[in-house]
C-alpha cells in the first residue's frame, strides 16, 4: 500500500446506530464546511465521491457493529455511532484513498469496544473490500 503524501479532499460521515431498524441517519459535511449538512439542494455544496463512499461504508459498518454485538451478547448504548473519514490524496502523480474509522460506544470498556470494532470490521463487506487495498485506521471511543 502506498502512503498518501498530500491529502486533497476528506469526506466525513457520522452514522448513528438505530438497532438495525432499517433507518439510516448520516451526517455529511462539505470539504469547505465542517458543519453537518442533512439536505443538499442546488444552492448547497453537493457531496463528493469520498463522502458518498464514507457514507455507504459507515452505514454498512454500523450494521455490522449491531451483528457483532449480538454475537458477543453485548448491549449497545443508545448513542452508538461511527465516524468515518475518507481522504483522497496524492503521492507523486498517483492518487490514493485512506480512511479513519472511529467507533463510539459510550459506557463500554475499551477492551470490549476494541473487540467489537474489529469483529464488525471482519463482518462488514466494505471493510473486506478495502482491506489490504487502502490504509485504514480503526479507533474506539468509550466516553
């Protein structure tokens, strides 16, 4: 895997867990505005490919978190969420992607949260597709 020397654009998402009820809440922000934008109209900035990829991946990953929690017999906190950032960057003339995934599970122990994050990563098809192809950092937050 090549390391990115210069980040050009970052797509950020914040996806909340809803108990696998089939609804999805994703917050998208534009590269020039860190404030989440829920509605994209003709006047507002439209999402970049990195945001859409991060949104799809985070939706899949949060569902995998629910499955992993069931398998581990862990009750997820009501405010379980995942923040996913996908960078488009350059090294020389070549373009690459890299990502940072942060699972937020307030109240769980760091050990359980870490196991949950990695188990979800093993389940999620997007994580499988990116594994070994792009640099991905997985983090957990329990506060």
